[in-house]
């Protein structure tokens, strides 16, 4: 009654989701899902059979952002308000976010050093979390593999290190590097094993650790002359080697299966890594703390916790009444009245939790108008687009034309070309301005993202090769799903603004080109 003997753990690892269960001092893999409908159906069946077992959700994927900033030193409610404003400004598109103070500056005003982190791709978590909550199953924590590393080093002798890089290799995700200062996470990054082009694991490891050190120096978290201690935990002892030092990088290799344990871990064919050891370490102590889940996600956990507290209070009151009951019936009735009074005093607590479950207050707005507001809100959210995604598409298409050089990329959100249906004609003229047409397109959910790519093409063979390279680049972009490409300016075009350059020896020449990429934002 007072403790949870069984806990389900949902480990999201990018391409797969591992469902594990902690029970009887052992961690075992139940099933490994893929985020497609048949496996969602299998997960639904599991939820039907395990309605009383709470969940812990652990994210172990690339889309976790860490930002270190300095702010004025404040305390109390001012600090909470300041951190909330910073969080909303940095990560307004996700609800899985958190902030905390990790230290103070040693010079100047001695500002607070804060860490802002978030899971920036909530669509990777929401389908699983929504299915759990629909069954009224409690979720008691949403955390990440990076924050589990704080729990992992609690049992080790390295938690007081000033500059520590903890490297763990997980079978389902890749190589994770977590930088900690005196046991607290400051930065973490995940590199999929599929991106390496090295022959050995150690070459890949040394390259990634060197990149991490340079980044920590650039954000002023690691002094240039400080030695970075690196502890590498791998599930395969054959990958380990003797300790080694390289340019202020102090490597120590440890095999996971050599760590002393007093519990059982069974993950099927996969060898357990630092994430699994962190989970069982937490279960043996105080449990896994929540990092990212908002109150709405944890509501059933709090309701169950309150119900248990009320039940315990009633049992305590009953036991107290029995213990102090006298031989007289009047005295016994008095004790029973006291118990009923105690139960009555706890009723407001239940009412308070019930009110928290109501996300929106009563409103006189008709249901049809409320439905329109919700649909419009969903349309606007569906049209959120990040420039980084388009830059990745352009970079992929450039592989077919390596002699192209991109000089400028512009993007804008525009209404569709055939916008007459949203812009009524009055007196032969369009009554709507372009801004009004764009607003109407956003509300209707059919806006268009227009990206203009400007660049130059070089060739040593002649004009036809220049035009061929640009056409190959345009064709590669057009092959991307949902994109249409229109050449605005191509090599060999005779125009007043056409620019052609060449080297002094005439071995190579360059000419400008302009392409327009259109992507419909209609959900």
C-alpha cells in the first residue's frame, strides 16, 4: 500500500521504444515496440492488462536541448518567475522543459548561472503518453538519459569531480556524452553510432570527445587549461582498453558488467548499459525524480498519492480510536465521532484535486464557436516550421552538385497562389490586402512556405556543365516530398543583372543562379 512494488519503464530511443518492468528486485525487458500502428495496438493490449501499474518515461534521443545562461541573482518567487520567463522564451513549442540554477559567477555581479533544458520534439513522446493517460494510468516521472547520469554517479567515487565527461554506449541509441560539474548535469549530447566512418570504436570516441571539449570551451563552461576527466562505460569488455591521456583529455575505460551489483538486469539480447544501471540504482533508493512532465501529465499520480494519504489517515485514526477506547460506550462513541470528523476534514483535499483536473473553466461560449477556436489553434500549430529543417533538405540536395556554393537563403510564409476564394472581388479589385490574405491562409491552414536559394556555380568545362549542376540540384530538391522547385535565374540566361566571374588563368568560371522552393503547410 505504501510503496510501489512494480513499475513500468518506457524507454524512448528514437527508432524503437523499449518497455521494461521493475519488479522483485529485477529489471526485465517486456517488449520492444516500433512507433507504428500494429505495435501501438500491442501496447494498448498491455495497458489494458496493467491498469494499476504506474509508468516512468525516459527519453534517450537527440532532440534534447541544453542552454547555459547567466541572469541576475534573485530569490524566492522572483527567481521562479524569471526562470519561467526564460523557459517560455527559449522553448515555447514544447511542454517538456525545465530550468534550474547550477551555480554563481565568481566575478562581477556574481550572477546566477542557470541551465535551461527541454525535449524539443514532443511528438516523439505524446503518442505514448496520451495512450497511457487515456487508461487513467499514473505517470510519476518524465526524465531523460542525461539526467539519469546524475543518479548513476551517486554510487561512484567521482561525483565530486569539477569537470567530468561521462560517456556511455547504449545498444538502442548510440554514444551519449554527459558533462557534469560536481555531480550536476551541465550539457549532454547523443551521437548515433550510424554516423561514424571510423574503423574502430576508439577512433570514433576520441573524435567525439574532442568535439565536445571544444564546444564546452566555446560556451565558457570548461577552462582552456583544465583537464577533462572522461569515464567511458561500455557494455562490451572487448571495447575497453588501458587508461590514456590526449591533449588534456584523461580517458578511463570501465566495463558495465564489471560494476558490483546486487540486482538482476535482463534486457534480452541487448547488454545493459548505464541507463539500466541508473534506473535500478534509483529504484533501490528514492525513485526516479520527475524532470520534464508538467502537472497535467502527472495528475493521476497525484490523485492516487492523495487517495493513499487519505486512506492512511483514516487507518491511523481508526487505530488510534481503538487504542484509546475506554470501557464506556459513551467514550467509544466519542472516539468514533473524532474519526469521522478527521475524515470530513480531508474531503476538501479531494475536492481540490478534482478541481485541478478541470483544465478549462465553465464558459458561456457556444460549443460550435469553441470547436472553431480549437480547430484554428490546431491549424496554426500545424504550420509552425523551423528554418533548420529546410537547411537540412538543401544540404542533402547539395550532395549531387558539389560545385555549387549557396550565398543566401531567404524564406517567408505566403498565401497560396490561387487565393481568389479567400479574397472576394469588389468593384473589380481585390478587397483583401496581402497581409489579410496571409491571415486568412493561416486560419484556413493552407499557407505556403517560400524559400529562395541564391548561389553561384563554378565549372572548368563550360556553360553547359554549370546549367547541368544547377538542374541536378533543382531535381534533387523537387524529389523531396511536399516540395516544388521553380528556377528564377539559371546560368546562360541573357539578362541585364546576370553576373559571370572567372579566374585570371581562365581555368574556372562562376555564374549566379536563383531557385524558389515552395512547401505547402496544409496539415
